C-alpha cells in the first residue's frame, strides 16, 4: 500500500511544467504536467490581477489537488501551443467531482488578435442551464488559434476537496467518451442496486444481518457514485444544486455508517475482535450523527473526520480478512480478495480527497474496477458463509436427531421399567387395601357383636340400680347420688352402643326406611324430658304447631338424641331445643352455651371422626354428627351448624313433610 501511495505521489525532481502542445492528429490531450498554480488567499483576485501576476504561477506536476481548502481560491494556468493543424474548436473537460465552482477564462474565435478570453462557469453549484454544455460532465468550449501560444485560466473554489484534471477533446471523440462514461456509471449503479436488492432479500429471509447491512451499503454507495459522477445533479436538475449537494453529503455519511456496520457484522460476529467491533461501531455511530450536520450544510467541516474514519476502516479490513484466512474459515479467500481490493481503492480515495496524492485517471478507473470486484467477491463470500453455515446446521441437526433418538430409546426403557414398577406397586396397594377393608369389616363386625352382647348386661344393671335406688332410704343421700351416677354412666354406654349400631346400619350399601307418620314435636319433647330426668340438666323445649312428617322413627330418634347429647356434653348451662315448622318442612334446632365451633371448622364438623378443636378436651369419638347428617340426608333434609350471640353453637336439621323416595336408598 505504501509503495502504491508513494508511486502515485509527484516527485520533486520532475521537470517544470511547459506549454501543452496540440497537433492536428490529436483527439484528446490530458493537461496533467502542464499546469501552473497560484494561491488566492482571500479569493478577491480578478482576471487582470492574475494576468499581471503571470510570472508568479508555480508549475505543478500531474493534476491539481489542494484537498480541503475552504478559504480563498486557487488559480490554474494552462498554456497551449497548437501547431498549424492543432487550432480550431476544442472542448475543455474539467474533471473535478468534488469542486463547487469552476470559473474558466478561455479564448473564443474572433477577429481580434490575440483572441479574447471569455468567462464561463461550471461546477457542482452551477445550474445546468448556466453551463456551457448541458451535460453531467464539466465542459466548456474554446477556440484556439493555430501556431500561437495562448493561456487558459481556471479559478477553483469551494468548501469540499478541490481537485482538477483538465483534458482537451475534439467534439466527436468527446461524445463517444461522454456516452461511455454514462454507460459505465449506469452499469456500476445498476449492478450495485441489483446486488443490494438480492442481499436485502436474502438477509431478511435468512435473518442474516450481514446481508442486510451489505445491501444497505451498496444502495447508498450507488447513490454516491451517481453524485460524484455529476449524474445526480443532471437527474435532479429541477432542484437547487445546493439542495442536491446537501443530499449528497447526507448519502456519503450514511454510506460510511452502513459500511462500518456491514464490516462489523461480517468480521466481529459472535463476540470476535471486541475492540475492533467497538471501533467500527464508533465510526458508524459518528457517521450517523454527521448525517444531520450534512443536512444543515456543514459537510465541509465533518468531511476530513469522515475520511479519517474511512481510512482507518480500510487499514483494518485486510488484517481482519487475513486473520480469517489463517483460521481457515469459510469464504475467507473471497473476503480477503474483495476487501483487500476495497481497501486499496478506499485508501487511494481518502488520500486523494485529503490532498495527499494527486487525482489520476488510472486511480479513478482502478476504483471503479475494484468496486465491481469487491461487490462480486463480498456477495459470493456472504453466500459461501451462508452455505457453510447451512452445512454446519445440517450436521448439528443430524447429531441432534441421533441424540434425540438415543434419548427416546432410553426414555422408552425407563418408562417400561417405571410402568412395571408402578404396576407392582399398584398390585401391592390393592392387596393392602383389600386386607384393610377386610380388617375394618372384621373390626366393625366385632364391634356390632360386642355392642349386642353389652346391651343385655347394661339393661340388667340399669334395672338393678333402679330397684336399689327405690329401696334406699332418704337418709342415705350419698348412696342415692352414687346410684344416680351409675345410672347416668349406663345411659352413656347405652347411647354409645346405639351409635355404633346406627352407624353399622347406615354404612350398608342400601337402607330401606321404615316410613310412618311421626309427631316430631312429641318425639323431641319426650327426648328432652328423658335426658333432663337422667342428667338433671335444664333443657328448655319450645314447639310450634307442626303436622306429622313421614320418617323412620328409630333413625330420627337417634339423630335428635345425638344432637341433645352433644349439647349436654359440651355445656354446663341451659340447653334450648325448638321445633319450628315452615311451609315445606320442620326445623329442629338445638342451642347450647358451650365453647362454640370455629367458623373455618363448621364445614368439617359433620365428617366422620372429626372433632372441633374447641371440644377435644371432652370425651367422644367424633361419629355422632356424621350419623346425624346421614340420617337427615336419607330423609331428604339438611343439617347445619351456626354460632349463637353468646358464643355457643346452634345445630339444626330441616326435614321435609314428605321425603323424596328415589333418594332414600342412597346413604
């Protein structure tokens, strides 16, 4: 790269510029090496001032390139020496793609001798209508006298890079050159647009950000080529050249931004080169911010910074490409070739714009060719990377499929083993459940037998104690109290036996109710009187006028006795029993002043063997209330429990006058 740069720089030992000779056989003559330059520091010099200072012009080798010189202007002098056949009309092409204004003073045909210098203007900021030739190239007409040396003066000014390469053309070859130039630009722009469109489509389809950024970069690069060639001004001729110039600056910034992110997506993916990735991201973000500055006309202030960033980008690219080649990554060769060509042309472009190396036709053509090569190489490289990635994914998918099949086989074996273990466990549980059911059946059978066997001795004890109590004298109060205690104990034992027997009856798969009309008020009153006599407790009974109900007398008596016994067991105060008829049935309510039942336990209190936390200090087995609910349910009624204002409990059962017969067989 250094050899390339040094080779394009003019040597100090080259010959001084001389007059440009023109012959009758010349069709196109480049003025490189025949230019003289004069610096106009404040930009106020007129043609007369410049002509008076003709001897102060300094010769320059090659073409003119002053880089960024926003202050003042530069004057160029080209001395032409046509021979006898070299005179006549010529077209002076001024290749100055970044120069804003070119003021040309060239001779035209006339009777006066020497021929007068006529002023014509061209350049970026000169509208097409004001140019000497309606073309995207900067061209002015001149008419040279034969065998006479003549001077052409060109004033160069602007806020961007000032470059100039004059060429004298005969008209016919110039038209061929104009056509070829337009075709070349159209070919480059068309190829870039087609490649950009394909890249964006592939990127969106494959979800590859590198393709998308590459497509965006090519799109904006094509617009930059249009602008630098002058075709943008030609195509947008209705717009102001100043506006087109601002658009060109914005597009240039966007091109560098998309290029930086494109290179970052290609070379710094998957966390590779984190430091360089940050550098590229910084260049891209800075270029994105500069888009706004260019929109407001400050492109000339930011252009040197942009060129420095682009130069850094071009220096790093070959190194990154070579690192890929060393790692033998897919598409490394294509990337190395494409980005090396891009770096060479990019470095030449940056150095030329910065005024370090002169502008040359060879460099310009090389840039165009390298752009095409880069375009093809990078696109093929991206496609190769995608294919390599697809092959890698297919390989991973095959391995994943094999692993999945192996896991499936292992899972099937594990499921089979677990199924066998579960079947063994289920069989063992079923055997245990059958044994438990058998044991419970035997236990229940034993309780029933014992209960039946206990009823006769308990009845004998009750009768004997009653006889003894009657024969005791009134004076023997202690003996009478003990006899009463024995009677109460025997009553509780009898009640417990009756409960066990009732549960055995209710646990059968079906129960046939022995229905008969029952005077519920009389039944409840009899139960209250009996328990009040046996326990010497205060039981208050209230009853409304209620018609008879159809019910099983024995089961109904068992249910009400359980409610009254519960109230007596868990309270020392008064027990209140009420019979309340309504339209469809009768409610029997038993209230006590005991400890009450917590609200969160009221739904569980009717479950078998469940005892409320407030009553666990009293004797009991927790089956009385479950029997109550079963009996009430058999009769088509409902059982409930609520609290009382005094903190006690209110148990109630509601029984219909006529129960629904289809439900009586369900326990």
